[in-house]
C-alpha cells in the first residue's frame, strides 16, 4: 500500500492532526486485515492442518507417489458437502482393482474369490457414482495423512472384519501394518502403521451385546444362542475409550435362533422352539441389541471419539434360503430402478436408523459424536459381489453354504472405505468450522 497517497495536501497544515489520526487508523485496519486473512484462508479451500501435512516417507514395499503437491491437489473437502454420497448408481471403472489377492495378504480365505477360481472379473471393475457429485476412489497416502496419530476400531461381526481387511489392502500401496494385537485370539486384532502412528483394530461381537452359545446345533443346525439384551459385551465396551473413530455394524447373526434375556430372565426368543417361550422375532433382539450397544457408548465418560454406524448390508440369496440351496450368481450390478429395499432388509435398516437417531440425540447431551455411513443402497445394488461358492476349493470335502453375505476382495466393499475417507475429510471441515466459530465468539465477547 502507498501510504504517501494519504498524506495531507501541502499548504493545509491545520488539517494535519486529524489526517494523521486517519492515517494511523488506516494502517491499523490494514495490519489487522493482513493478520486475519491466514485465519480465514482455509474457508477458501483446505484446513491448515492438511495443507501443512508433511509428505510420508516412501514405503520400501511400494513406489506409490505421495508427494505433498499431489496430496494437496487431490483433496477437495467441499466435494459432496451438499450431495448425498450414499445415493447413486454403479458405473464402470476400468482402473480397478487397486490391489489383488497376490499383492495383499490381508484377504480372508473365504473372501479370496480369485484364488478359488471365480471365472469372471467384471465384479471388481465398478465405481460408485453419487447423484450430483463425485466420490473419489480412496487415495491411500491421503487417508494415512488424515489419520496420522489416530486410531480406528471396527466393532461387529465378520462383515465388519471384511471391511477392515479391505482397508488394509487399499492402504497397502503405501504401507503394510504390523501386528500389534494384545491377544492371539483372531477375533480381536490390532494393526499398527508405524510411519503414521495409526492403529486399526477389530473387535468381534456378532450380537453387539453379551451372548453365549446355548446349543451347538439348534433348530437350524447353526447353533442356539443366549442373548442378554440389556448387558454390555465387555469384550469391546471396555476397550474402545482410547479410539478416535469407532465403526459399529451388525445384522446377519440375528437370523440365527436365539433366546432373549433381560434382567437375567427369559423374555422371549427368535425361532428357539422352546416350550412356553414366546417368539418375539429377530427384530426384537436386533433393536434391543443396538439400543444397548449405543447405551454402552454413551455411558463411557472417557470416550471422546466419533461413533460411525455402518448400516445393514443386504444379502443376495436367490432361488432358495441360505441353508436351502440359495446362491448368488449374477455378474453385474443392479440399476437403482431394478430392485428395492424391502422385507427383512428394510426392517433391519429402519431399526438401525431409528436407534441411531435416539442414541445421537442422547449422546449429544454428553458431548458424544455420531455419524452415519449409509452403505445399504450401494450394497443392495451389488448382487454380483459375493463369494458364492468361490470361498473354498470345489473339491474340498467341507460343509459350506454359498456365501452371499460377505464380499469378495477386491470388490464392492472397497467402496465402503471410499465413503469412510470422504467422511473423514468432511469431519476435518466440520471440526475446523467449529473451531473458527468458537474463535469468533471469543473475539466477539472478550
């Protein structure tokens, strides 16, 4: 700024004191303006904490380019902010897959479809396209920068483990984690990304609440379980306070016969066929289980993380039930107008949403944060993404049903982690705006 342009005209010395005050005022306002511009700059693009993020050192196991300039250019935090990323269609993606069963060791045997001879490959070559915006494919370097120094826990059944293994495979282009588990029990795993000080954990809890097997056969030959619907499953509720993000999910185990307990008394069951025990259906147990799980989270005073509900992923059995010859042999996704969410799938989904909203409302009073990862529509449209019979060798003499519940890796479930990254980006925007608003209030009322 050329300050001499503000000097008083010559020959008018009587106006100099007033003019000098004006000049000083202009200088002060200018300095203040130049000072606050960096504070508000993130609203023009990216939060400062991402712009200043240092580039990770290249992993010895990959040549993935994670230079800071590319990391910045690929972060579009406003993308999808006014768009429902969970509603859309599947479109071809010839760049996929981004890993294979030979480059990633984390794929569970029963989801290793290519290893066990699945003949088609098109199920790996689709991308989710939301209505009105784009959902970027997960950038592993970007993801690891955002979660640097943080921790993420998956809480649920084997479909939750399925997503965790997808995430490990997607991130493997930058770094493989080391096993940091506290126990040899494969149902409770922890993985550490040492370069980023990032921990991923998995807590196996098929019913979310305290449960035990009552009979190893049961009416459907899949076991009969006691579910204590008002009691926490302490195998995970006592472990999650340290985590920054918690992804909770569940559903498929509630199809199995169960006896329901509340206040240490039998209150009913689902298809238990026990005399004088009322069949309350699987939906009763499902609702109470999620209610208790959310209650457990809200009761943890030291848990400051964000709880993400990953919604129900429908199975795709056709021409029979899962234990009566049902199978999933399609090789292409549905279009959104070719199928609808109905029946049991709709009921499970609505129960989750209703209990989530209640938990969010109650949790907000205690400073808890809840977010929704609505994977249901995207999953519903992918009948082609399951292992079917390609989760084991065809010549093996084992009793295994066609798997139309879990997901092949690579496969559609990788998109769930595209959703996750986008949610983490928006969480950064949300957090920054909250800090900025808080700062404005302090400036205003100081």
